[in-house]
């Protein structure tokens, strides 16, 4: 593969340079090439490259998603009828006659050996990896599924998991969905109020829960939190305590009837796996938004949508194949956990880690990736940013088996693209992906290993995703900033929101601005050659003399500055009085001196534009973050405008609820 810094390619105004081109070998061996060849052989469809393929996939959405079913050989019954009956949004009907089960797509794979390792697991502080074979995974899932059946759990019943990122969470989820029940998960670090805000809506019959977890070099006892959660959810009939055998033996005598230990569930003979084949739109799991301004919204996903989303996002765009080892750092409370689970349909094995990404030091993820021979690594933008920021004083990470590195979550500074390529070399493909909790593992914006890479950009819009940037008049624009919209349905869009019988909350969330068109809530620029760039949330957009400025660009520059650990920018302008304030959280031993303020302003002016320079820069002790790591920009703006935090923020949805108190004091002052 070729690293070609300085090649401007088909650059439009303000475009980043082309930094990298794929090798002919990488293109020929890619899953996109395999899929394109299949289309040519089966359907006489031939395309002159990715751009033509993408245009066909969005002009013929039914044919595209139908083709993924057959190309991947989805296990189940396709049934009669078209792939899509009604293309309206919301309400599109997909694969009405199909029957399938998500768990079977993983556990029913015929291309793996029973004694081959499928999961390599490491917890913080462990000396190495624990390995799980396909045989062990299938046996454990069959045992837990058998228990759930014995307890009367069946299709449509809800099962919840308050678990760390370990094999138990994967087993419990697959067992649940294999019998047609509905899974929902939370990470154990969530406080009792945050857990009850989520699970309390669902009425789960069974809860799998950990008694402790490790993070940052410390062990956290969650028995008290678990008791509070169980007492607050009246529908619970069984609680399965997950922990060490010693912990579970100590817990069992004091817990009420209906409490089981994880080891007791597995202390039974394995039986052949039985899958309940359900309709395409049968619920598989419920994912939650952060819920910063009210109760978290439960987003209901379906079996069929989850399967085809994984084929589109992981097999085609992540180029994941049967020889790959995937490691994507996540917790069970983030949609990336569901993505990693889905990857078991395609990859050789998955690496899962429970613990802090920066303990015992900031290179923990890189070290685990190297030790596990990871070939495809996923990290957050924040982790990449922190590594690049200290690159001058630390040796670069080494991941000897790595062939692909991707990131998601927050954006990174364009200059950090250069750091990645310089550090890992031209044989490692670097890409960014963006989808969301709303659509599972479907990637709206993504990478494609057959395309060149530009500094600071997504390589492409996703296959089957009719993505556009809309201006204020609702017209699609190119090479300009606009609202990110999706003009055609995607099968992994939510079936509905939980407890939203008339669909009004779902309609209001995505379809009120443009009739029949999904508004995602992001600002995007889509370029004529198919690349794209995200510029932040549209509801937190800054208006600078009539020009909309995305906050993501500002964060990329500011957080790359030495001494700055986090940032939040808020538009507090009133008519005739512009006022954009940048709040920065500083590292220890750093203070907001005039020289640092001057440097921040200069970097924003020269690297972005004068419009990106805030009117004020202030130091804050901490920046509020939701449980899934997002900045609650709009709620903080409302607090700074004088509204009470209790009115605009659900404190249980914040990692650091005390951080909002400082902003409330600033508002009063």
C-alpha cells in the first residue's frame, strides 16, 4: 500500500491531501471486490468502482439488501415477496416472509473448527488471555438457553445484563436471542438510578449481574448497587449472579429465592442448540440513548436488521474476514459491544477486554492488540488523540499483526491521520466509521479498503445508505456544510422506541424536519468524489455571522494542545451580542495563562478559520460527559442560560454528575 502525503488528488476547497492509496493486492483480496464479482456473476451487474456501486445500492435499496442476504448466505428461510414492501419512513417493511435467528448466524457457522479459539478474554490485572473455543461457546449458550426455557422465558420476554465485557455477557446475550427473547445490557459502572432508568422501563424477567468489576487499578464492589436495582424492578423473577466461584458461594446464602449463580447454570450437560426462527423484524435487543434531558430512550432493533447491518458494516466496510482477529475496545453499555458480538459471524476470533484503556499505563490497548496478534483494531477517537498527543515523548505503539485500524466516537484532528500513517506504516489501512446506537452496526459513513484516504475525512458514504447534506431549504448540497439526512430506509433503523405505542416519540426524534427523510442530528459535508466530513452535532451548531460552524472541528484542534484534557464550546449569543465560550479542562500542573489563551486562539485561527475562534476561553474543573462519553452541549448551554440543572439534565446519565454544578454556579455569577 502506498503512503502519498502531499498528493492533492481531486481536492476541493479546503479538502485534505490524499495520504494513502491501497495496493492492487489489497483491492483484489477485499470483500468489496468479492461482492462485486458475485454481483457480476449472479446478476450481470458491473460497476466501474466503489462510487458506481454505492450509487446503485442507494437507487435500488431493495435489490441491494436482498443481495446481501444471498451473498452472505444468511441462515434461515428467505420466504416469498420483495425485500421491501413499503419504502416510506418511518414504517418501511422489510423481508415480510423471512424467518431467521441472529444467534444461529454466529453459532451455526460451518467454516470453523469446534476446538478453534473464538474468544480471547483479558480482564484488568490478568497476566494473560483466557481462551474460549467454539465448542465451549456453543455448549455454554445451550446450557443458559436451556435454563431460560425452564424458567418459562420465551419469545418477546426481556432479559437484562448488568455485566462487564467478559464471555459471560456474550453467552447470556446469545442464549437470550436464540430463544427469541429480547436482550438489553448495561455496564456495571452505571449507578443504580441509571440502571433502573433503563431496565425499569422494560419489565425484564431475568437479570444477569456482576458482583464486582475492576477499573483503573481498583476493584469496585457492586453488591449494594445490585440489591438496590433488584428491589426497584418488580418484574424480576430470577437474578443470576456472575462473579468468581468464591464470590458467588458467599453471595448465594444471603440472596432471596430466585437467585442463581452463573456456575450453577453451567453445571448441567450441554444439549443441542435449538433456535427459534422469528420474523425479520422480531426484536433482538434494546439499546439506550444517553438520556441527558429525560429518561433514556429504548431503541428496539430486529434480528434481520442486525444481521444485514453487520454484513454491510463489518464484512464490506471493515473488510472483516475469516482470517481476522478483531479487537475493539468497548464496554457492554456502548453499541460497539453489539458490533463486536456481530463480528463473530465473520472473523476468526474476537479479543475482549474488561478494564481501563489507560491502566497500568496509556499504552494498554496497543499492548493487548500486539499480544493477541490482532489484525483489525478499533479504538475511540479520544484514545487515538491522547496517544498522538504524547507521541513526542513516548515510543510509538507496535502491533505486529495489524492490517487495519479504525476509530469511531469523537473525531480526531486531521494532523493525527499523518501520525497514524507514520507510526504504523503504509501496510496498515486506517479508516473512520460512523453509525450510531440508532442503527446498530450499519455504517452511515465509513471506510473502504479499495479507496484512497484523505486527511481528516471518511472515505465514503455507506453502501445502501442514501446519505446527503441538506441546506436550510431542504435541498441536497455538495461540498457544503449541511444537515446529515438519510433519504431511503435502511433495514437496521429502529423498529420503534420502547413504550412509544403511537410512534410519536420516534417520529419526533428523526422525521419532523423533513417529511419522510431521516435527520440524524449531525452536520456533514459530502464531497463530489464521495468522501465526507462530520462537523459536530447540528443542535450544538455555532452561528458565526450567518455561517454555521461545527464544534467537532474546534475540539480536534483544542484537545491536541499540550495541557488540555477536555473541552466544551457553547454558543451563548443573544440578538446583536455574539458570545461563544470555550471551556477547557486542563491537565495537572497546567493553568490557563495568557500565553495558553493566545496559543489556543492562534491555532484555531490558522488551522481552521477566524470564525472558529471563541469570544471567551475559560478554565473548568471538569467537562460533563454522558455515560457513553458524549458532551451534553445543549443541556449545558441551557444551564448557562439560567435554567436549573434538574430541569434540563438527568444526572444519572452523566459519568461525572458533580461537574454540572460548576456550570450552574457560573450561570448564577
